């Protein structure tokens, strides 16, 4: 990347709302107002239809153009933003980053300015470098929205939204819940955004379970309990979320258990899940590595809400797209 986001200074939480508190960009769930968070979840509910029914559609984004810029692999997030934009009537451009001019040395900002010149007004960005979504948001025209679709190990806000929506659908209020997230917490943007959202919603207890080499810095997860023993972490939990090991972000694998040892000690399995509450739900953001962080029979079993998370992902992204374009439309 060329001269890029070293100047991420402005607070992301304030950058993403306008002077009236309306969502303009979605960069992080850290510091987002509880009322705004709940409003987005409520909006997302309106985009859900009964199983077997046709998906919800509207023309809310007619005339708008959404570009997906994914500089890291994705199945769920990219496909769901694509569907969300189309189901709201937008033109959707899926930029093939492998054949884009960034490969020829074009800076990310020159790519953004090029898309702006084509009247793209929502850009959905996934990037391996921390700070990229906020950096772009600080440089685009006032009518353009930037949505963070996964930023290094820092943030994945729409994933956090779909995760708390799924929990709310099954468990209702958050205050009395014990949520256990198990896996590679240290390198997980999913864990970070879930932590931000759950903290804002007042979750009763949040346990982050991992081997020590994959544990987060305590400063990054205030209010959470860091646990290095699966049995202690899962005991009585109402929600269990398994995370894969983010090997693409780990330079040195020293201290990280091998696959068999990892599954035996930190895998969410038919045996270990018995430690959780009898009505505990099992979540996973995907992509799953069956037999490593989660046993296939658990992923496919009656407690699993993993496919519901995927369905909710489209609804959440529709809600966010609708909300940011309403903000930019009225701001012009
Ligand atoms: N959960 C998630 O971000 O999945 P993808 O990498 O497939 O988008």
C-alpha cells in the first residue's frame, strides 16, 4: 500500500455519526450509542421473513451505488452485502481486487476517488491493515459512506451486529446472560466487535477463553474475563461462540497447540458443550474449521444457530445500508 493510513487520528466513533447522531459510516461498534445499536437491530428484524418465504425487498437504495472492495477473502460478508444492496434496489459493484489497479501500485485513496467519480456512494471495505476504513472515511466526499467489512484484527462491526441480533432472538435481554467466546481471541476482529456490542448492551458476563498464546490484551477487552481453561469458561454459559485460529495473522506459531491438542483442550465438542447451560446456543461466525475449534456434530446440532447468523447477516447489512444512505441523502 502507498502512503496510507498513518494519520488515523480522529476518533472513529465520532467520525461515523453526523452532528445529529445519525449513522453516516459504520467503522466500529466501540463507543456506539446503545439506542443506535438497538435501533439497527430493530431495523434488521424488519428485513427477516419466514423460512421458505421470499426475501424482503424494497427500493430504499434505488439510485444508489454500492461497491464491495474486499482486499481479504470473504464468503459471507461479501455475499451478504451484495444481496443486501440488490434487495434494496441499489446498483452493486463487486470490485475484483485481484485484477484491480491497486495491484499495479495504485493507492487505496486513488481507487476510492476513481469510484467516487463513477458516483459510487457506499463503499464496503475489508482490509488486512488496521485503520483503513477510518482513513478512507476521512477522505471521501460528504455524501459517501464507508462500511467496515472486516479490519485486520481490530473490528468487524456488521458481524458484531448480526451476532448480538442472533443472541437477542434466542435469549431476549442481555443483563443476565453469560456469553463465552472460545478460540483465537487475540487475532479476532469478530471477538472485538462482539465484545464492544455486548458491553454496550450490558451483558451479564463475558468470558474470553483461549490458550495463553491466543489471549487478548486485557486493556483491549475491559469488563471481560480472560480464561485459559475451557471447562471454567463454558460452565453454565448461555451462549457459546467458537472462533477459528486466524493463521493468516499469526507470524510465529510457537506456543500455539497442534490441531489434536487444540481440539482436545479448546474444541467445542459434544462433550465440552455439556458444561454449558442446557439451553445454551452455539455460534460461529464462519469460516469454520470442523474438528479443530468445533466438532461437526455440534455445528450441525440442535443448539447451533450458525445458519441463522448468516441469515441475520443479510438483514443487518440491509439495515445499515438503509440507515447510512438515509443520513447522506438528508445531509445533501
Ligand atoms: N464471518 C465472516 O466475516 O465471514 P467471511 O470471511 O466469509 O466474510
